[in-house]
């Protein structure tokens, strides 16, 4: 519009203004041309590349995305069409849930006709079990090796995850995305049905619906190569590209008696019982890890234990301290626990291994069969009656059994402690031999897997405090653990009956329920427990770690009347001790008529760094520690569009060249103005 | 520069300068030499300086062919084996492609 002027422009300016007019119009119209062609798919989750000492695992796309003709994989004949008989390879496979298994994926991997896979994530058609993890989790970084219990190593005695298909540890040369949003999947299906369906057995004609997936990963080969290349980039390149980042986050720990955080190394006169569980999970796809039975069952049980123990340990404190720890990164070769043990060995932690009396770990405890809970111990270093659970179990609706004498420990953080010192300890689990969890470390290990169901007529607020069966079951386990820990710490048995876990722990204290609700619904859907890359890259601390830290502060801390600035600098206040406590400025409980005044809470809850010691020691090929970095990438997106043959594109190009030539040769006729212009030559 | 208008002695000295310059690891000078003076050396009627220009052109051409052979061989080997050389390959590379071995 800004080039429309009052009258005919003088000749010298006419062509210039016409050019500017066209280019201005083009600038306005070009974005909508792209929108007319491409439909961006926003609700997708990629599979990314991870490395270890010798291999790369995960998925990779080409640097400018992988494009393929859409085909929905619903039946076996579709599979043949994609892999051998379809006339328009490469295909972009939209995979129904039932087909996402090892055999189909390996056939896709070996075929050159597959450009990528988009998996529809839904419960319809879901197989009875699906675990993309390996059958023997963390087999090389546990305690059993050629030199310690060699006949127990590598799951010779018990295969812990027999349903595991190992897909998460395969290397795919094409992108694999997950489609989580039903509406978006409908859009894709509609595009497929409109254009790509076979009619009476004959192939569909162009234009066809195609999809393009971008997930180009920077890292390649293995950890040593990736870290070396990152190092070379940082030293010699003007614009360094980082290729991969170590997985890193924080462990959360607390103790019944506060420990002096600034005194590292051996703590005098402290004998500590460690109660531990894991804080993370994983699945085939990036940052997706609902991990209900695998992780949440343990976290909630330990939180309930802490809540159950806090009144008794104030009134009748046991002689030994109880140290509660939530280890992050255990899915990836025990990142958090190996780091804590490493720090303890080097006297870089508040306690060291000489302070540790024994250890009780909570494994997967959500899917108990009947009343039984199993205590796993290490046959090689087994000591009699390492933890007394019988008196703890008295009066509860549980029986605690021991598996057969020669069975090794399941994959657990306790194994990392055993690698260094023969500490007595137990791992509590709901399984005797293999896991009860049929969806271990997968997208489908969610609340439904734990049988968390509500009566249909409850509002979300009522659901928040409803005691489900799962909650009651976990509360029983928590009561057992709390009582066992109290006895183990030397407490008197007469106080045991006062220790009971509250099933409402599932959504915790009313004061915290708003915080929980905020975190729960802040992301879309339930919290995901993938470890992530830590504060350097991801901004502040991972949401789940923060969540557990603040809940612990709420459960075990005390309210102080410090102001905000005092809360942030408590060393200035005489009565407060920054070495023993950490201070949190939190908003108060919300109620109907006030929004909650903020206040300062002090608690002995701390975070400790969870990054594999191999990255600090710079031993990137180390077999002793986790060396799993995650690749970096530039952009990850997906889009669908109608695809025309190359011939049409070439024809359009030639036609436009012809038209341009024709117009330019007749330019004097087409563009001359009414006035005669003097012929000027330059 | 138009060779048509240059006297023959200047042509000879230009040709010689390009020939000598190419020894400083500059094979493109030899390439330019060959292409530029080819007509002068082989297609024009004879003149006094022509035999010397011819010899410079021939030597430049031989040097050029040698360089092309060596560079082609090295580039082929490097592109093929860089991934297999691991650490040595990375230290020899100026730009390492992302995401592939």
C-alpha cells in the first residue's frame, strides 16, 4: 500500500518502486505461504542420543530433517507395504501402540525404506508388558563383577527385568518421535486417510501426505570421542559448539539430627543409619519418565517414613542418627549414589563411610502381591540379622520374607556402597525374583500401573485427599520402614506403636497441597522423573528435586520468624545456624480469605551434587562410574505437508524461467509509459 | 591485463614470475599460467621468446598435475578414513561434522 502514489511515477523511479512494492507484498505474504503448506506438530516428544564408553544409543535424524510419505502401521500387511512393496519409499511410519515392540523396530532399523517413526502413545492396543530397558539393569556398575560374587554377576541367578526388550539401548539411524496428543494424532490420521490410502490394492497417487522430523544430534560414537571433540571446539574454535553434556542434577538428603554442613569428612561421634531410595526414572523418549512403580512408590514411601518418624525422634531420640537420601540418576548407572560414595571416600561429604552403621533401601514397593514384602540382602557379605524387621512388622498387615539364600541384590543404590565397604544392609521390594513391574522404565509406568483409581464422582480437590488402596499399601510399607529404622537406630521398642505413616501422605500436608497442585499441573500432566542436565543448562534445579526438597522442608522443618532478607542471610542472625540448617522463604497456606503470608522455614534438608565422578576425574572411558552424557541438538520439530513429485517442481521452475525470459524480452512493450522517454545510454 | 598489447619480453618475464611463484606451494599460479599462456605458447606463430614460454608452460603443467594427484589422493584417504582414525582424525580436522562418526 505504501507504494500507491497520486499519479504516474516518473520513469526512472517506476521500475524501482514496482520492485519494492512486489518485495514488500512478498514479505507480508511469505509467512502465510509457509503456513499454507506446513502443519507444525507441537505436541511431540523425540528420542535423543545418549552415549556410553563404547556405543551410541538413541536416535538420529539428518541435519535437515528426514522426510517420508506417511503410512499408518495398523496391520501386518501395512508392515509389508512399508518394508517391501510400497512404491513411494522412504516411508514415515505412524506406528500404532501395539506394534511398538522389539521385532518391528529392529525390522525398521534394518530397512532402508523407513525415514522415521512416530509412535502413537495410548493405552488402546497396549501389550501386556513393555519395558524398553535391558533385562539386567546396570549390570556393569553394580557390586557383582568377576572379582565379587562372580557367579552372581550379569544376572546369572535372577533375571531382574525379563520383559525388557532393550530398545532404549539400541542405536537408530532415523528419528523416532512420540505422539502424545490425541487431537494432533487425529490431524495426522486425517491427512493420511485423505491422500495416502490405498484404493482397491493399487498405490495412491501424488500429491501424498508427508511428514518431516527434525532431531539432529551433535554427539556421535562414544563418550570419549564426544568429550574430546567438545574440548577441541572449546580450545580452538572461534564459535565453539558443545556436543554433549553429562547428565547431572542433585541428590536430596536430610537427617533426624542436623549434621554440620561445613565440616566435611568423618563426623565425630556420629553413627548413621542410611535410608535411601531413588529419585529418577527414564523411558525410550526424552524427558518422559512417569515411573510410578519404579520411582514414585519409593519416594512416597520414604517421605511417609520421614513424616512418621519425626515426632518420635523429637521426643525419644534414638542413639544413632538416621540419614535419609534420595538419589538422582540411578537409572543411568547409579549417578547419584556413586557420587555420594565418591565424596564420602574423599572426605568431601558431611559424613564418611566410617560413620555409616547400616543401610536400608526402598526399592519398588508399589505392586505387592498379597501381604508380602521381600528383604533382599547380599549373599557375599551377608551378616546375620543386619536389620531387624520382625519386631517392626508385628501388628502390621504385612509379612516380610527373605528370598532364597543365594540370590544377589536387585539393582539398587546399596550396591554402590557395597563396592567400597561391606556395610550391612537391606533392600526392600515387592518382588521376590524378577520385578513385578511389567512396564519398568517405560512411558506406561504411570498411575494406572500402580492401580491408583478413584471413585468416579470425586472432584480434583477430593481426589487429593482420598485414600486409595495404593496409598494405604504404601503407608503400611512406610510404617514398617519407619519402625525398622527406629529399631536399627537403637530406639526403644516400646515407642514403636507411636510410629505410623499416614496414607494421606500421598498428597501430603494440607499446607503443601497447593504447592503440589501447582507443580503437578504446572507441566502438562504428571511430573516426569528424568534426570536432565542440571542447573547450568536447564535453569534452576529440576522440578522433581525441588518438589522433594520443599516437601521435606515442610515435613521436618520448623517455622521461624525471620524476615525475607534475614532468611536469605541467616548468618547475620545469632539464633540461627547456617551450618546445621537451610532456610527457605515459602508462601504460607492458602485459605479462602487470605492468600498465605510468606514466611521463613528452616530445615536440615540439603542438596548434594549428583554428577558422575568420571566427569570430574576426566576419565571418560571409566568402567567404574557412569559415563552417560546426553547429546546436544539445535532444533527438534515435526511437521506434515502435502508432497508433490519432483517433476512438478521442475516443471514449475522451467515454466517460471520461460515466463521471466518472455517478459524481459518484451519489456519495452509491456512497461512503456504514455510519454516518450529520451533514450539514454549508460 | 591484455596480453595482446604486451611486448614479448614482458610476456616472457610474466610467465617466468608465475612459474617461479608456483614453487611457493601455490599450484594455482601454475594453473593460471597454463591457461593464460597456452594460446601464446602453442597457437601463435613463432617468435623469439616462444620456446622459453613453451618450456615454462610445460613445467607448470607437470607441477600442476603432480599437485592435483597428491591432493586428490590425500583428500580421498582422509575423507574415507577420518572416522576410523579416531583421535588422530579429530586432531587433524579443522571442522568436524556434527552427529556422525
